[in-house]
């Protein structure tokens, strides 16, 4: 096998509790899940130890080589396991700068692809590489429902296969993650709902889940980018089960009772921001 193609999926935060700061890093407690929006990553073997990358779509062509997490992932993998290099092509479908984990998904996808391509079966070692690249990259290696904590590197999978029908509204401009956390610190608001969200998932109760959704970064994010608040209001107007922002923004999502209501919202949306209908996507061992 000289090349491999993988799909790496976006995530949303069903809860995001910001607990404080330790050693310069913000500590979080968050329930997350992957959704049916993915980047397609093609990785080919090289005869030398070099890495090349081609980005396609979503403005990803402008990402500097030295700041590309997919490149960092490949270089770290090659260094750790003394393999040959790789030519990487990433076809972007996950909107960038929206809190959907696209950069982490690409890094995780490259690590998974290289592991399969070079026959490296070392889940612990690959997870350590992923954790060094970003707070949720380790989680993105596997996806599905999980509760993540610490800086995002502590991952506890949740035994849940609840299907969620979703709609996303994505503002054209993003939110600076650093500025969002800094403003959150100054506001001093601490809301903790991860326990309640996990309980709703364990009960398979969509209505309870919709009421429990929360994101401790929503208030600072909508202060930094007014379109975040507008997106929230536009989704709320369709009377879904619940509305929430993902990550530090700027994307906002809604959970609907079923696919029909999500499709109705999409057909009736008259706003100027990007609207995407989607659903949860679980790892293969949970697919139904």
C-alpha cells in the first residue's frame, strides 16, 4: 500500500465549562461529539523523509506551511517512528475558524493515515503526539461522544449512540480563541453543565439535552463578534430543542426533534450567513 485516503470529521461541543487556569493553560470540562462534515485526506509514501502538503478549499491554500497542523503531525510522526516521509493532500470541507475542530481533525487524520500506511500500531504513542499538537487533537483520533477535560487531552468515551439532527449557522468572520478566553477570564462567569449534558445523553433524552446545552465562552464570543449572537437568534427563531455555540465560535448550532424539522429550518432560512444541515457521525463500531 503506497497511499491511503481517510475522512476526518468535525466536532461540536455540547457543553464547554471553563474551570480556570493552570500552568498558563485553561482547564475545561466538555462533552463533545463528531458530526457529519469531514475533510478528506490523502497521504502517499515518499522515498525520503520529507513532507509536502497541498490544501484545497475553504481558503486553506493560504495556511502557511510552518503553521499547518497536518504538516506538524506528519513531521512529528516521522521523527517518532523513523519512517519515510509523505505527500499529503487535504480537501477541506470543515469551515475554518468556526470552532468545529478542522485543524485538529486534519492533524488527527494525518496521524491515523500514517499509522495505517506505515504499519505503526501504537495508540498510546500516537495519542501523545496528537496531544502535543492541540487541545482536542487526541480526541479527534477517535471521535464519537466523549467527555474531555484538563486542557482537552483527557478523553473519556461515552457509551452513547444517540442520533442528533442539527443545523449550523457559520458567520463569515471568526473569533480569536485567545481573546475569547481572556475576556472570559475578565468576566468571571463560571457555568458548569457537563454533568447534566452527560446525564441527558445517557438517558437518550433529546429534550433534556437541548435544555442543558451551554458554552462558557458564548458571552465573550458574542461580545467579540456580534454575528455569533445574531446566528444564535436566527436558529432560536425556529424553536429547536436547543441552541449552542461550539468551541470559541463562531459557529452556532441547533438540535432539532428530527431530520424533517432541520430540513424545514434550512428551507426557510433567509439570513445572510452560511447555513448547513448536518447530523452526528459516530465511529464505525457505533454506526447504525
